[in-house]
């Protein structure tokens, strides 16, 4: 779901604090509203569609309408959670009016591919793509959810207005925190991807090993490959082949090593495959490239 900031007129339709009993569980279920769950203390687990998270102090969870979710408190250190149901646009309730939407228990198989997304603002610096799980901290977030609950319980006209303002302030604060976190993660991933690039250069004469991406980053190979492509504009394997051909050009230019030996040392299979690969990368055969390098 996408909204512009100036189209956001949120309405808090339910807010509550729940000290969970050991092993207490709610879900799998869906709701017709949007909801934040904030973990004030203790721990447990959260499953949103088919994604599992550890729920711990300071954790903030979001899911939208019709998204299947389950929360379960730890048996030894059960959670204390705050739940906030809200609509992103609507009229404020009248006194004693209940606006909370429908809660539906889910049994059996369910659809796990519905996007759980609430995006506020255009792309760029002003965009808030509300995270499904985020460590929001234990001071400002706790005080905010305590206040949501107090105002909802007051249930008068000014309290509903204050809750709207408070939810807007919460969204703006969350936007800033998410931006900071994303910037730190980008800085970290950039330095890790730079390391991968240097390692690929160092190992360019060897056969390509996809497992390197996991060993050098501790990320899954697919995730590391996506980060590399995003950072440098080509896949790790494509960059590796470029560096391999760079070595080939160096050896062709500075040594009398036979082309067959270069192919063998670069672990690229037969001389015929090496020649085709080299021509694809440079537009010339290895022999033609060598001859050109020795012209004056």
C-alpha cells in the first residue's frame, strides 16, 4: 500500500497493553486493520506469513490487513506487548464508538505471498517503507505506546485527536530511525563488498567458487551476489571473469607464455574456450592481442 505523507490521516482504533502468560499464543489470525506490536519486556517468537522472528525487548512488528500472523510468548520469560490497531485514513471516532476491525482466526493452509507493505512518501529521502520487524529501542517507543494506550482508554474527542497527532509523530520518528539504520547497513555492506572485490582480484587465476561469497561475507551466497551487483553494477562472477581476462592480457603483453599455458593457468578449460571467452571480452583473439601489444 502506498500513501503520500499529506494523504496520511491515521486513526488509532484500538490500543492495549498485554502481559502474556508463559507460553501464551495468539494466531494464526488476520485482522482488517493495520497493526504495530511493540515488545516492552520479555521475549517470544513472531511469525508473519511464513517469516519467523525472535521477539525481544524493544522489538517493533508491523503487518497490514489480511496478513497472517502468530505471536507466542516464551515459557520462562514471557513477553509484555503493546498492540496498536490503526487505519491510515479515516474519520476520528465519536465518544464510546468502537472502530476496531474484524479479527479472523486462520486454520489450515493460508496464502503467504500477499505483500506486507505500507510505504509512505515518494521514493528518495522522504520515503518510509515500514519494516516488518525493527528494533525500535526501549525509551521513546515504550513511552509512545504507553501514551497510545492511555489516550485510547480516555476515549474522548481530544484524546482521539492527540492519538492521531501522536501516531503521525511516531511515523516521522520511525522514518528517521529507519533512514539511519539503512545508512549504517549500506556503509557496512559497501565495505564488505569492497572486500569481496579485492578477494576476487586476488583469486582471479583460480576456478570460480560460489562458496567464497559466503566465506568472505558470512551472508548467503545469493544475498551477497545481489549486494555486489547493486554496488558495482555486475555480478561477482562477471567481475571475476573480467579480472581473469585482465590477467590474460597482462601475460600476453609481458611474457612469451604460450596461449595454451595461459588458458591452463587461468583454469578456463580448453584453449578454444579460452580464445572465445577472450575475444568476447576484448574483441580480439589472444594471438591478435599479443601481436598488437608488440607493435610500435
